[in-house]
């Protein structure tokens, strides 16, 4: 089974939402999420993000924030990041010889024309973020060979 890790800054908005969306859309893939910071370790996803996701039938209350580690390169087949800053932070931890791909998520969203998923913790646009994440998840599913 393929294992995919979704990564953002605090692991309370974008990456847990991406994980929750992807596990609904593509349950045959094992998913997890993490943050590059330790700001929210052990906390559930941000309440406003959970509420916006719940309106779409996406449950994520079972998830808890954790920090990205070097071991994630070993444990996952693909690491998907929400923006360039987090991509740099992940790559800075890459162990010598680790070849796990790290890719930006937003470019997979057809019709959005962006390379980064804006952080709704700051923008407050939780619905817009979910629109982008759902479209990117569809793009990733297609790239992985799913229907």
C-alpha cells in the first residue's frame, strides 16, 4: 500500500484537511499529516477548519498534530507540501541517500493556477482552501493512477 504524508506549518489546517479529504477520495492509500513546526503538537485540527470540512462531510476530529521528522522520509513513499516554505523546511531535514519525492500540492489542482495552498489560519478562507485541497486531491489521485 502506498503511503503519503501531507505537510504544512502547524498541522492544524491545510495538511490535516488534505489528509482527511484524500482518505475519503482514495481510501486504498495510507495517509498521514505533519507540520514543520512544533506549535500545535498533540492538538486537534483548528476548529474553524473542522467546521468548514464537516459541512462537506469530511471528518477530521480524530487527527492530532505532529511535527515532521527525518524518519518520515523513510516511512512514506511521497511527501506532499502546501507551500514553498514548508518544502524548504522538509528538504532541509532530508537524510543523505533518501530519495522520497517531495512535491507541492496546489499545482495538481486543475483551474486554480497557483503553486501554494494559502494558509486559512491567516486568510480565514477555510472554504476556499478546501476547494483548492479537494481539486488538488483529485489531481493527485489521477497522477497515482486512481479513477
